[in-house]
């Protein structure tokens, strides 16, 4: 029996930071697509403060990469070259599907989610109910075949005219077809999904690779382990929202090795490649989206960084503690504070700031100035800070 490697809490944290792309030189040649492949999933969300979350993820790792370049790296529009264009000329880099949540995923992961598509089909419906599912789905497929790729608006509209959840029959149908894999989204225009037939958008060698459920889960657990560096069973399950028993059934066949992490109090596994060489290099100083995969699992964030964080966007304003879209500050490999940002013209407004002591002041100023420049702001204003002494120091640092 192979001896179990013991890791200190600090070693585990550094392994995780390197695996997530925050420790060591960033791979700028691989760029945004390299970040996506490394993480295996980039979460999408409708909230846009400084930028949308899927833009903030590569920014946090690569620095001020152009926002247009981020979008073009994710999405692959089908070229409009007429009927003579061969299908082979279209090679999407990513697709949207349900992973940790709604996520952008590398196109190579299409086969890995066959188990989830099958489960959707077996369930037979979404939470929205179609009046005539067979007719509605057939109509959407026919339209996409004739005129696709198309947005919901082009298909006939997404809502019946009521609240946002009052979806039209067409919208329910196309989302059901997306769930079950007959339709795919490999492009967004603005914030609108562009739907296409999976058989037309997904490369043949991936489309027809229908792995069995066990192999799908095994690959996703192995990918999650590599993306996290070191992880508990619950960490591995949460990354792609698998069940704990699914992880337990395959973990011995993933190539991950058992480790003991000081203070974690539960079994953990590590990627052998992560253990092969100690993490070295500079730590990234940056603001993190609350939906960043480094911190999207709240129990893991508390265990690894001794930092309690939750998104308060959906908390009534009087009950918020840290603000609408509080972004944690990563500095020196630790979470050193947080800020709730906003933009007013060309001013980045730090509506509420908290920092873990004087050593966090300079990194916070650096992160705010870099973020301001990235989104086209030329000034930073501090509104509130939970410590008046640190607030004065931060203002002085920003003015220096």
C-alpha cells in the first residue's frame, strides 16, 4: 500500500492556488482559452458590475486582457459564407451547459456530460411545463435546421408578456432541447444565447462519443481534481455538482492520490502532477468574482482561507453586510479583504471596503487601480470602510 502524503494547510493552499492559475507566471500564450481548459468550467451569471463574471475569471489570472478578446476567445460564431462553406470549417472552442451552474465548458468536455443529458431525458420535463412538448420541440428543431443558428428572439420570443419566469412555449422547448443535448449553445451575441443543432455544431468525434455514466463521472472527477490541486470528496463533488456517492464510486480510478491535510479533518485527494513539484513563483494580486472557481465552494473557501464569504446580491439591502457584489481581495496567496464596487462614469466607486489589517492596504489599492484601468475608469473613490484608520491609509495609497 502506497504511503499517504501529508500536507500542511499552507502547502495545500499553495497547490490549490497554482492549480487555479494564481501562483506562478500566467500562461499568456494560451490566453483565455487556456484558462478555460485549465479550469474546466467558467460560471456564467447575469450580474454585471465591473464586468460579467465570465470576463472577471480570465482577468483575475491574466491581468488586463481586452474584454472583446475575452468574448471572442469563448464564443465561436458560425461563419456566414453561404451554402458552399464546408461544415468542417466550423470548429467551436466551447459550449454552454450545466456544470457547477450554467457554465462555459471546453468543447472537449461535451462527451463527459452525456450522463447528465441522459438523466434530463429520463426525467422527461423541466420545471417549466409545455402544453404540447412534441409539437413545440419539433417546431424549434425544424426552424433551427432551416434557418439556424438563432436566438430566442429570432425563434419567436422568450416570454409570454408577464414576469421573467413566464416563458413562452418556444423558450421552454429550446431550453429543454439544450438540456437533453439536441440543441447546443456555442455562441452568445451580447448576452443572448445562440442556439444551433448539436449535430451541426459539435464535432463528430465528440458528438457520438456517448460514454457510459461511470466513465463520464470518472473523467469529471479527475478533471476537478486537476483543477483544484488538492480536494476533499465534497470539494470534488461540488465542482461539477456531482453526488458524493458518484465520486466515491470512481475516485479510485481517477489517478488522484490520497493525502492528509493538516487541519482539514477529512480525507483528501491530490493530483499527482500537483505533488510532483512544489509551487513556486509570484502570487497574483487581484479582485475575485464571487463566482470564481477558486472560491465558489463556500465550505472549501472557509477551510482553505479562513474566510467566510457569500453573495449578497439577493439579500435585502438593509440586511447586507458587505454589499451587493462584494469581491474578495486575493493578495499574497490569501484572502485579505473585500470590496463592493460600482462604476459612475469614469470613476470606480468602492462602495464598501473591509481589509484584514494594514498589510492589506497596498494590495487593495493596487487591485482597485488595476480593475479601474481595465474597465476604462481613470479614478477610484472610496465611500465606506469598516475601519476609519484603514480607510484613510487606503485613500492615501491611492493618491500616492
